[in-house]
C-alpha cells in the first residue's frame, strides 16, 4: 500500500488516485458513449468531466507542492553558504582607522577574490593591508583598478583552508573633507582545494564621519592637555596616528606654538 500519512491531503488524494485501476476506454465512438453514459443514466458526461477535472487539479496541486518543497530546500541550503562581513566604521575627518573583513562558515575554502569599493574621501593604504587570524600562511596580492577600487587575492600555495574569523585588516584614511557613505565588497568568489569556485553575495558597509571638533588633535572627543601634547608630537615630526591636519588649530598653514596657544584659548572658553 503506497499511502502514507504526512498530513498532506493533496498528496494522499494523489496516491489514492494513482492506485485505482484505470478502466479500458474504447476507441469506438459508440462504445465510448456507452462507457460515459451507462444504462440507468446515473452518470452523465458532465459528471465524468467534473471528476476528471478534479483529478487533474489534485495532480497539479501535488506537483506544485513537491516543487515548492524542493525550492525551499534549495534556499535553505544556500543560506548556509560562506559569508563575509564588514563592521560599520565611525571616524572623524583626518583619522586613521581599519576596515576589517571577516569570514563565517569557512567550509574548507582555500582562496578568496574580492573587489573593495570605499566611499568618497576614504582611502585605503593598499601596501599596509594585513591578513587576519583566519588565514594560515596565505599569500596576499592587491591591485588597484582604474576606478580606484582595490582587487584583492588571498590564496594558499599548500592548499591550507581558511578558518572562521578575521581575513583582512585594511588601514584606511578618512579625508579632511570626507562626509561618509556606503562602501562594498563585490565580485566576491572563493575556491575549494579542488578548484571549485563559489560566488558570494555582495557585502555593503557604512562609514560615518563625525563633525570634527576644533582643537581635538588626538581625536578623543575632548579638547584638553592631551591635544597640546599631540601638537608637540607633530612639531617634533612624530605624528604617529594623529590627525596632522587638525594640529593646525589656528589654520595658518603650519603647526607651531601658535596652535598650542589656540588650544589653550579654546580650553579657556575663548574660542571654538
């Protein structure tokens, strides 16, 4: 007996239908009329047609149900594929920060290709891009495209797989005129050791640029003695990660003792 109780009324009807013996229908018109209209007149051609149509609707619904289930299964499998992520960035004009690319569901992938697009006014230091903890001796290659985007390759000569976690750490500089915006990773592909390539979804991220605070040279959100020391470091040629543009507090085109006095004036409430 083929019938199985899965709570699917349409499927059960279909199983019942296909188990019924199929009557032999004559090809002769007179015999066909007799089969459709048996003696006694209790079955008409219209009733026969209705039952035939009902059976066809049942079969159609069953096929649709099976196809829909297969589609949902495929979607479920796709949802478990590898994923890249990039956290949002919050910075001030002139600040140096990092864009971090992470991988989830690595699943024995050994190579990565992606193209990085940055918002206007934000620049990547391509020569300083570093691999993250998810890599194991992988080789990194970066090429700048004609439109300014970066084409990034990451692969393993000994076919070592990626792990879940940080893949890339990309230093970026927020320009003094940057206003922020949306960036993306696109044309993302990964490969298995046996050279099977998989295409990943485009990844978008945001860069939010806060309004600069005049005199906040060390970019800690306050104007205080730390900013005086930051100006001194810039004057000594040791800016480190400091915002050199912000060190010119009085905006005379140079960083000197006048900027220190400008910071003291701001602290005293005499300037903005």
